[in-house]
C-alpha cells in the first residue's frame, strides 16, 4: 500500500464573488421557496423525504419512511410497491403521449436526429421487455450486464429491465472486454446485451468483439454467459468485425420481428428491491457493485430533476455525460423521464466535427437546460474562446459535475456558454449516492464559483478530522467530507459484499457497530473538503487511491495490476498529474524484473496493456521505466514522491527513505 498523504491541511482560498440567479429563471422555477431548508430540517428527518416519494405513482403505498434496523443498510419507503418503468413511461402517456421523450443525436452531423415520443418509447420498451422475458428467460431479481454505447437502445433496454424487475448492470462502453467480464462475473449475469458498433470521432468503431472477449474471460472466471443479445447501430446491417456465434448471439432486430406489438405488464416491485448495479472504482483492485434501490432511488432522482435541474415537461434537457456512468443513469434516463422531460442523447464526442457542435445541437433542438463536466468545459473553452457567443442557443440552467471546477473556468461557462443568463449549479455527488448531495438550489441560493454549494434540502454535510472531530465551517481547514444522515438515493450496499460497504463508508467514524441509530453512522465520502462560513462546500479531491481522470473514477490498483500483466514489469505505481483540460491524468512508474532492459517498445506495450485491460480512458499520459521505486524502510512505494516529481513540485524531505538517492535520479529522468 502507498503511504497516504496527510489529509489535513490549512487551506487559504480566495473568497469568490457570488453571482445571483437571474430573475427570469426565478420567475419560472419549480422551487423558489427559501423556507424549503426548514421543511427539510433535521427535526423533520426522515419524514421530510415523503415529498420525494410523493412524486411517484405507487401500487402500494409505503408504511415506514426509513427503517434503520439493519444499519447502515438503510431501507426507505418500506412496504411500498411500484414499477420504475411505469413511472418513467406509462404514466406520462395520458398527457404527453406525443411529446418527445428522447432526442437521439448521432455523432455524424448529416445523420437525421431521431425523436422518440413517449408513445413510441412505450412500444419499444414493451417489445424489448417481451424479448428479455420470453426469449432470454429473465425474471425479477436476475442480473443482466449491458455494454451499450450512447444510443436510444441503452435507455430502452434499461427501462425494459426495470419493467420486469430485472437488475441491470451497465458497463461504460469505453471499458474493455476484460473489465466487462469482471462485472459479468461479479454480478453473475447469464445474459450480455451489447451493440455491434458505434461512432466515435467520426469513425464507426467495432464494439461486438469486446463482447466475445468478455464472454470468454468471464467463462474462464467461472461465469457462463448463455446469450449475447446484439443491437445494431443500423438495424438490419451488421457492422461488427467478429462473426456471430451460433446458438449464443442473437440480433435484437431479428427478435423484434417476432415480438412486434407485444405488451408486458409492469412487475410491481417492493421499494427495497435493487433497480440496478453500477460498478465503481475503489481503493482496492476489484470494482465495487453499488446497489441502487427501486423506490428510494427513483424518488430521489425525480425530486432532484424537478427542483435542482428544474426540468419542466416543456423543457429540452441535455446532459452530455455517458449513460454508462451514474450521471447518465440518474440524469439522462431515470430522473428526467420520471418527471416527463425531454432528454437528449448525444452519441459522440462534444468537439466532433468541431467545437461548435454542442451549440448547433442546442440551437436546433431548443435545448434550454445543459449539463456537463469541467473537463468538457475546459476542452470547449480551449478549442474556441468565445465560440458559443456566435450561436443562438439560450440556456436557462446549466450544471457542472464530476470534478472541482476552477473559478476561471466557471466564469467562462457562466458568461460565454450561458451568456450570463443561465443559472449554474455545481453538483457534488458520487456513484454511491445515487443523486446530488451538495449544490445550490438554483432559484434560492447565490452561486459561488468553485464551490458546490451547501447540502441540498435534507442533506447534512460535515467535515471531520482523522479523530472524528468536527471541523467547523469557516475554520479554513480541510478534512474528510461526510454526510450525517441517510437519504433515499443512497446505495443499499456493495453487491454481495456488505462487509466492504460498511468498512469503506461507515467504519471510519462509527463508534458502535451495533447501533441502529442513524446518528451513529456518518457516511464518509472519500473526498477532502472545506466548508466555508456560509456552509458552501468546496471539494479538494479524493483522499483514497482513486484517480479522477476527466471526471471518471479509476482505481490506482486497477491500472497498476494491468501494468503487471506485462511480463517484464516487477512493480508499478500510478500517480495523478495536473492537466490543463482533463483536470488530472495518470502517470505510470514501473520498475523491471532483474535482467530486463527498458525500451520505448516496452513502455508502449505497458501503455497498451493498461488500455486493453481497463479501457482507453485509463491510458497513462507517460510511462516511466525507473531503476527502482522510492520506498520507505518497510518497503512501501512512496507514490506521493512520484506525484511530486510528475507535478514538478518539491519532493520534500526524502532522507528517511530506504533509497533516498533514487529520488534525484527519477527527477532528472522525468524533468530532464
Ligand atoms: C468527484 C460522479 C468536485 C468527487 C457523479 C467524488 C466532484 C467523485 C464533483 C465521484 C463536484 C463529483 N465538484 N468534485 N461537483 N462531483 N466529484 O462516482 O471526487 O464518478 O468523490 O460520480 O467525483 O465520482 P463518480
């Protein structure tokens, strides 16, 4: 294990000037009532969250708002039954039948934008659900792995699963077949749903071969996949490179012919049954399957979509994230559809074929709510200074999520993308939390560039030091960001690993493991943060071995293990390096086994191994083959020192190391 960097340091931050929500925005907002914070006061906890649940249709109303008997596995809206697909699709038919539910924007600009109405979505989801149930034999509680890119077939498949109570586990399409296999194995999926190909930077890239790799690798791990269901980017045409495996692979388009017009009764699910798994990186090698619930999760994201994203049925909402991440699950699919929104799915990269693309899409579709990450904002800013001002799009609301945003970049987003007329929310949350935790309420609170804002109504953040002592707001000291109370959107557990769930998020600050009082179980997020005297939370970054590359979470161990699959490599250490556009990128240091010689070819092979095993997003910025790693006397690799070298910072005192001389040698190698 790497020696941890000290988590506590004094922070001297410039206090940023506040911006106020535009009056036009306030005039139409779903929530303008400042007393909302009182309604969600701790005295009203947990009953205040009834407001969230009441946004949904329930088949059976729930009797217990929060059951803490199995703390810290919280159960929300116990006794209630509902169906998520009914809530996102069926119930909107009466009023919004002919309204666009999903706009699909293909990456190729000359390809037609598809508009899927709620009626059409209903039909397609039902036919898909019929295939999953009657052809694939899936039933409530089964897990199915999805490895789907950004096309409408992804939400259609998710909703079809939800209709049946089948637990979906979508793996980001950029992940490798091997990464997909690990998730198939962990979730024990017997069915894999994929697509033949999709567009990325103007090229139709093969995707099906990843399914073949995944099935083979999962099989070796002991998990057999019986059926691979393949959507086609162009229905009827197969664009994969690998041939079809007879008796295992089936084209959805062919199956659909048999299930045309099928209707499938939504399965009424207990609120506490899982809706989906979302794997995310943690400090140890294996990704964690975060289990998200049916009732609590949907109630939470519906409320956030209505009041924080301010989605009205007449709005056109575009979240540029990938549905393969939690942001896409909560804020492209489930939240916006639960509130009868129109949600945009864009297939490709924002700057294809040029950085004006997002603003042309926004113009053409009349997008008025826009949602993206600091990495995308930095990229667009770098690529074309005041380009957005040359387009006629008009946003009322914009979101930033996934990484800290520099105040300068925030101001560009506000002034240039939003033309000074859109309210901005900086939403802090995680895969584990299901929905936002910290953000301003857009029509109620001022905005402060670089700060996420206070805890949302009903969410009580606190910063604790290592001993569990509270650091007071305004003290200018950083510590571990925690949430005092449970909330309905929070994960229920880690799939098949309750122990790891408790250990990772709760043990650090729990004093009585037998307590069933939620006050004894602060949730530890794994981020360092400072809370200002106005209660605005400023996130400084992860405190564990997790890298945040362009807003994507990657475990250091996953990357290091991938490097070690190259035979010559003896040791590997990955560190995060500041990057102008992506926020941070990984640098990889490796040492070789005795007798092995460094070469450029070897460095290239190591880099390729990382992208093959984990996925392209994990590809190191640099691979440095070093003579030895800086180590403590007890043999721990000092990643902190390597990080200082990569970031061209002072390495500090190294004399206590076992091999202090190596530090200067590595510094010269890296910095020249
Ligand atoms: C980081 C993404 C600063 C944070 C929704 C967190 C942020 C991790 C913000 C979770 C924000 C997310 N400001 N940092 N507004 N939002 N993060 O699980 O370090 O992919 O712990 O969920 O992203 O990443 P994840």
